[in-house]
C-alpha cells in the first residue's frame, strides 16, 4: 500500500513538472525575430536523416548508396538512417545528433511533409534548435511509391531531393509563430439538423454562438421527413425538441431569414457581416425595441387568414397552398410569419388584421449586422438533383412519377393529404408502387452524379415498409443496383422489408412510359439476376433522386475561402483524419455540405465540427504560421503594386520617414508569395520561402551539387 | 429565297415505289414554304443501313458516299424524307467528314468510277428543315394551311434512325435532339390544326428497321402490334411519321397483323408530308392516298 502511494505521489510530481514547462515554452515564443533579410554568417552544419519507412522506401531504393552520396553534399555534417524516423527512437536519433554534432539545421528524407512535418519540427525543437530549421525531403509519395520498380532511378531521385533540401536547410532562419487571441464566439451557417446540433454543442460548451439560417425556420431537410430509418421514429418528434432547445438556448443567437454577406479576417478573428433579409414581420423583441408595447408577432395567424394571395408551399414541395404571408408548418422555430415579397401585393389587409400588435411592416428593408467570431462551422446542407434531367423517367412529365421527398410529404400525417398516399393524377390509392433507386446517383452518363448519395437505399426501404404498413395489399417494387445498408441495424432492416413482402428487382430502370389513358406507368428494366427484361405496370413511381451540392456552394466557397472536391461538395482538410476541418484555419464543415450523409452521420459530423471549432476558442489564442511576407523597407520604392495583388488584403502603404513603404498585417497574410514573386525591387521577404532559399534549391538541382 | 433554300432531293426507294404520294407531296408542299427540291439525278439506294450496314460497312460507306458526291457535283445540300436514308446519307457524310482514314479508303473505291468525296455538302431530313425557323418554321407551316385538319387526333411516330444514336447527331434547330420525349413533330402537327395525341411507347421502333422485317416478319409485326395496341387505346384518328419504311410497316403491317394475329385496327397512316399536303389543299388523289394499304377514308371524312 505504502509503495503504491509513493508511485502516485511520483506521478503527480511528474505532472507538475510538465505543467512547469508550459510557461517556459511561451517565453521562447516571445523572443525577438532575427532581423529581416540578414543571413547571420554562421557555418551551416546540416544533419540528414533517411527513413526506411519499413520497406515503403527501403524496398525501392538503395539506402546505403544514398547515405554515402549525402556525405559528399556541402554543409552536411552528419548522416544517419533509421527504420522509422517518426518513431520515438527515430526522433531520439535526431535529438541526439543536434546536440552532439552541433547541427544548425535538420533534413529528414521520408514521407510527405503533410504527414510528419509537425513531428520532425517538434523533434528539431526538442534537440534545441528553432523548429523552422527543419526541411523535409519527400522520398516516399513522390519517389519510392511512384517508382516502385525502378531501384536505380529512385535512388538517384532521392539523392537529388536530399541535395535540394540540404541547400535550403543551410539557409533557413529562426522563425517564431505569432499568437493571436481568439474571439470567444462561434458562428454556424445553416440550421438543419447538423447546424442545430453543432450550435447546441458549442452553446453548451459555454460559447456564444450565432446560428444563421437563410430559411424562415430552422429544422432543414429533416423537418420535411416523415419517419427515420431504421428505427422508424417520427422525424419531427425527435427533431422538434432540438428546435425548441435551439430557440431557447441563451448562448445561441438565432438569426433566421438571414445570410452571410461578407467574411473578413482569420482564425480567431472573423468579422462577419450578416444580411438580415426583410421579413416584413417584427418579433416580440424587435417590436419592444421599437417601443411597441405588447406588440410583435405571436404567430396567431390572423394575417394569413385575410391574405388574398395563394402560392405553393415549398416545404410541402408545392403540394399544399400557402399565403403570401406564411409559416411553412405549425412547428416552425421561431414562430414568426414571413412575407414572400415576390407575391405580396401590399394590399395591407394583414396589417389591419394584426391590429395593435403592429408586427407587420410592408416597407421593411434588409439590415446588415456585424458580428465577430473566432471560428465558423458551415452546415449548409444539400439540394435535390433535378431528376427531370433524366428525361427517360418522365418526372414532371408524368403525373404519377414523384420524388422521394414528395413521397415523404404525402405519407406524413401533417402533410398535404394527411398521410394518405395518393396518385397525383386521380387521388386514388396506389396498389403497386415502383421505387427507382440511384435516380441520378452512381451515374456515369454525364447526366447524373457519379457518387453514391448514401441514404436513398435506406429511405426507400423505409418507404417500402410504410406503404406495406399503411395500405393493405399494396406492393412495393424496388429497382436497385446494390442495396447499401451499411449502418447500425441497417442490414437487419433490409431483411425485415424482404420478409414484409418488398419485391426487389436488381436492374437499373431504362425508361418509364405512361399509359396516357389510365396514367399508369410501365417501368422498363433489365432484371440482371434473372437475366430477362422487365415491363412492370405500376400505379405510382417514386424516384430516389440523388442529392447534389447547394446551388450557392460557389458563393459559400468564396466567402469562407474553402475548396470543393471534384464532385462539388465542400472539401475537408483530410478525408480520413480531418473530416471536419477545411484548408482555411478556423472554418469547419458539418453535415451533408461536405458529402452525402444520413442523419446519424450528420449529427456525428456536427458534434465533431463543434468540438473542433471549440478548441481554438477554449485555448484562447492560436499560433499563426510565421510564413508571412515582410517588407525590406530600405529596398521598398513604395510603388504599391503589391497592395492590389494581395488576395487577402493584408498589405497597405504607410508613411514612414517621409516616404511611402509597404506594411504587412501579419495575421492576415497567408504567405502565398504573390507579392514576393512580383515585387520589382525584391523588397518583399517571404519567411521560410525566401528568394535566396529557393534559388539555392534550384541551383542545387540544376548544378547537381557541383556549385 | 429560292436560291438559298434549294436542296438536292434524295428520294430513296420506298417512297417512289410504294407511296409516290409522299414524293409529290414533299415537292409541292415544300415549294409553298420556300424550299425548292430539285432531283438528285443518278442516285441509288441510300443503301439501307440495317440491310447493308450489318453485312458490309464498306459497301455501305461507298454507296452512300457516291450519293453524296452526286450532290457535291451539284453544289447543293441534300434533303431527304426517310429516316433510313437519313441514317445512311447523313451518318456516312458525317463520318467521312471527320475521319480521314475512312475518307481515303472510300475515295479509293470511288476513284474506279472517277468520283471523289470532298465533304462539301450537308445532309438534312426535310422534316428538320420544315421545323427549323431559320428555313421554314412552325409558324410558316401554320400560315400555309388552307384546309385545317381540325377535330382530328393524330399520333406521331418519330422512328429510330432519325434521332438515334443521340450522341452522334447534330441538329441545327433547337428542340429536335431529345430522344426520350421529342415534341417537335407534334408542334408541326398542331400547326395543321390537328390535335397531337400522346401514347405509350411513342419512341418504340416500328418493327421494320434493322433488317427485322426482312428476317423475321412475325417478330417484326409483334413490335408493330404493341404500338398499335397503344395507339388504339388513345383513340387516334391517324398515325403520322416522317419515314416511308415506318409507314410501310404500319400500313401494310396492319394487313399482315390481321392475317397473322387476327386483329384488325384500320388506323390510317400518313407521312407528315401527306398530312401537310392535305392541309395545304392537295386532293387525296394527288397524294396517292388510294395506294395506301389501310384506307384513309375515315380520316379523310373528318377533314374534307
């Protein structure tokens, strides 16, 4: 017992020691940077460490030969190799060599810097050097992996890569990352289930969160669904509690009917301008602010009753009417009416009906609100693929061909038919329903989407279950390529539908023909299991339409400086290891805007994004990479050409000692080098990518080391 | 106008031999619409794409190229009235224009008869020219009607070789290229005062093409019968098409269906140019409608 106590005591001591280290680290950070442009003439002693990466590298090249060659490169003071340089013993080799060999720079020849640059920077730092005195030579992704069967060639290429890296390493300088404070607030764009979950998590973590939704109500696509697979719980029933929570959370500032108009700044300090679109209706709080006592919209609906304009309700996919002043469904959050300006005739009947509440303003204008946030999460969701583009299936041409979203509304008890599935042509109850899966997904014709939309199989199985349950004798026919039931309890759900009587036909639907008299549909396909053509006469066809990126994805990309993958979805920082991050620090992705996801995956990704977005905020400050541009003032002619070239508005001309010189806002600079490459006087020094360093690399390559 | 809208008229085989009314209607109706069709002298069979193309493509290329060269010598684009001819002449012309090796091979053959394919003319289906607003257009057709076909329900059969294969086809007028549910011939039918009707299987083959009629008449008629069932269901007064071979299959085919399957439909089948002729006031005799296998009388009673 006594011994045990001792060990615990030791452990706490050890912990304390670690804690003590932290402030020491910060001190080093605050050291003054070396004077710009000056290369302190200190003899370069570079250590080169060649990694085998098991057989990944060593299997494709002659490491001893590379090592022998490296010894002959100028400035190389030490060479070593190890099976796994990234392992702890491997890092110890670097650590030891730095002190013992009095190295001034470190080159590791291994994998891509995207993988292990941070690892080796830390090792360099632990050895007592500035971490930016490290350079990586990629001899795996760009060498051994692509020249796997060319031993001689890859050996030579590795020699080149290392020689080039050494040339740069000899000229590297000490750099110090800049720490900036992080605003204790976050923003979530889009209030579907992903955005709501992310906002709730952030708010519960004590972070002020602005939740921006372009629609009039939160809830998104999930609020349009009837039931969720495979549990069959009512979508609204599980979603509305979250909607109510969002509406009530003190830390969430909900802004519906609003859009992000402009984003400036960088991680920790995003200045966001939000356009509050004119809603035409004042909330209770807004009315109070205007001095209208007891006024504002209370959702009574008196305005809607008198409004003479009837329009299709988009929430019901156009299958139910609404007025020009409307709410989409009874459970909207916030419970606030909205005026559709495109159809409002400004007759003023609603204003009269609203009376003393004075909630309606027919002349309201858009307002702009500025907020400052530390991090932002994009949860902008998806659009439905316009499946009418697949003309062979006749959507929008044949009345009884509908999409799955229309099916959801028709089967939903709060939908336009009160939950009775009917044929749009005659209102009859269908007895034979065909489901066309992959309607626009996994489609390489150029007239569809090449990717899998991921949740259509499962909701179509659910639809099959729903018609079997609701309409006695009704038979669902599912035309499929593969049933992708990959999630928890999904495969079991698939078996269940098979047992319940769902008919599965493996074959893509070639075309659908309408009988013009009965409005029945003939579904033509090739049954690839029985190897015979199918001509199936059905009452209703449901197309499981693909999902596609939001129409305004490009605008979102530009606003937040994020990228897209080839298929148009917003691009994550790493598909496996950083699925919520983006290449812009401080901007994260949640839900389907990144790629198709079902509800569980969407919520999981939202919680991941919220967690990632809260880290910098809780840290309080973030380190910016010290790769910013700096002005060598004595060389700067003050021409100002660079100022307009900068894509990040990081440069400005300032008066100094009676003349104009360029000045960099370091936190805004991303180190892209546009200005540095352009400057006619060579007055811009790009930290870590300075002209002498790059020229040395080029020389090292072209001259083959014979300088 | 006559100068710009002059075309070498490629007759094909079936129209002049089986339905001469189509030929006369094409020439006469087009003239009223500002399109002059001049004979393409010395033209042979297109040759039939299914029958020749399935056996020896080189013969198909060479014969079709010869027909094109005749038009090149006239320095006139070709207009034709048959989908099969369109497939042969248009497609071979298109291929020869874009494939140097093929062109050289064909020219080697043509050299024996002192001809050379140069690729200087275009090939059009007359229906395409009638629909193209730059040449004629639906409004002009409507304006030329003196005897509107009011009160009739007319179904359209587009035929396969006109529109397919979609990826190879190039159309000058917008709206023609759709292969799933084209509506442009319906627009031209409506311009005559008739009501175009939709039926299931509109885009199904007539049953004749690709050598099926010649090889296996029962299967061929089975396809035709499938179309006839759907045409009957929508109570069409007549069927129109832009291909004499389709017309043959639907017209003579109905007699053969009666013989082989014992089903009688009695649905008049008229080429679009015949309909246009009727609407422009040509007499049934001028149009040779009495030569049709299925009597056009019930339809004519409604429009005359």
